[in-house]
């Protein structure tokens, strides 16, 4: 098993979301529908799971694509260290 999720990108995903809606942020980095989960984490050698996220308000957010953020699902600039 991998000890870190796959890197899906080296820039944040800029997404528009709605307050009250629930989203599944991909935590494994394998989803083809980044930054959202498409259940690709079901691979037998994967130990990473999606994070259920309900945005605090409607608007545009920068979500992590490198999967190294310390504050998922938000981008915290960790991609700059890769």
C-alpha cells in the first residue's frame, strides 16, 4: 500500500459550490473527476478515503489537488513543497 495519496495536481482546483450541499472531496488522488470523489479509492492497494465536505457558504473555494494539505479539503500551499 502507498503511504501517501497520489498527486492529482500541483495547483489548487478552483470550484464554485453551494452552501448546504454535501460534496465528497477525493482524498486518494485517483479520481478522474478531481477534486471530487468518483470511488476510484476502491482499488485494493489504496488506503485513502474521500472527505465529506459541506461548504460554510456559497462561493468559490481553492481545494487541494496535491492531497498533502494539512487542512482538507482546502489548499494550504503544500503543493509548493513538492
